[in-house]
């Protein structure tokens, strides 16, 4: 169907909630457009008509549900009242994703980055950071490679960068358990499930603010870096690569953090409570 044939959400007499798993669509588009321009590329993934329609849906909805305070702030910055926003972080299966029985300290140190491989997830800057770290470190990108990234960024890669492609859940669980660090330096995010999975698996994280979701605490269970900054990213990765005891302590704290309110059952309880409250104030 053409954009003109797709109706904007309409209320049927009840309450309408827009579930947005990322930041405000205009924020997302602006951030990614600037990032693509840095490489002489055009971000054309989101059509102007889709942006316009989604903004109208934000305005007409009774509430907008997002997974983090950071995502909520991008809506408030664009005039959406705070009272209209529901913040409900996602969950993780703590039985499925769990730390290994024991720590192994083999080399090279293994960093995993889980998600689509492209500019949005910060892959160019992570590759540049890894390039400076030497052969004692490997970075495994787990996820589908975006077309523009494949066309423009996979030439002359360092030997310690490995593209694994999408993996089954069974293999992914084992990858987390065999890793030493999780890194996701995204430019823009909602609340990536891979972060929750990695933390549940006992991994410290190096992420950007948009990824952290108030769950990653600086120097407690991970490190937070500015987006699009390969030098700062390399410094944080090298610090954790060099300090084994710190990595272990942060990994334990990461597991404890997700145990304190980040199961799928707790996500569901929060959603039900928020939607019941929305009906109560009708």
C-alpha cells in the first residue's frame, strides 16, 4: 500500500498507546542523517511520509510507551508532555542467559558486539578502536551486516575483527558465556535486548548513553562512552582488557543489576499497571 492508503491510528472509544521501541523518530532520523553525512553517505532508510504519519500518531495517542528515560527525553524535547509517556524497560530470561560456571582467562580477550552491523550501532568507530588495540584482543560482530556498511566499510579490516552473522539463540547464549566484554557503541537506541542478555550472562559492558538505559552504571557494571568517538572507546576497552579483577567484579554487578527488576514477568507487571492506570484516569 502507498503511504496515503495507510491510515493514522484512530481511537475506537478506548485508550490508544503507541509502543515505540526506540527514540522519537525525528531524533533518530536527525542523528543518523548527520552520522551518514560524516562518511559522505545519505541516510534514506525512513521515508518522509512515514515520519510525518508517526509524529501524528504520537500527537493523537493517549500515551507513548518507551523502554528508557533517554528515549523518553527525546519525546519531551519535541513537546510531548511527560505525563503522556510510559517508561517500561524490557526484560530478559535469567535462566536462559546466565554466567559461565567459571571464568577462563585465555587470550585473545574476546569482545562481542551483538546487533545489526552498521553505522547506527557504531560499528565504524568500534572497528577503528579495535584496530589500535593489538592482537591480544578480538572483536566478534554478531548480527546481519547492513547493505551500506558492507558496501563501504568492510575493506582492509584488521585481522582481529570477526563478522559472525546472525546466530541461533542456542549459539548466542554460548557466545556470551565465552566472551570477556560486551560492547555496543550505538548512536541511537531504544533498549537493546543484547545488553540485557550480556549483563545477565555476567559481562561488563562498554556502551553509549543511548544504550545504557539507566542500567549500566559507570565503573560499577560497565563504562559509558560518547558516541562516534573511537579514541574514547579504545581507552575504555583497553582499561577493562588490562584489569581482569575489575572485569570480574563488574560482571558480577551486571548480573545483579538485571536480577533487580529486569525479568519479562516484571516487564509485564509494569505494563499492566501502567495501562490500568491509564484507564483509571479516563
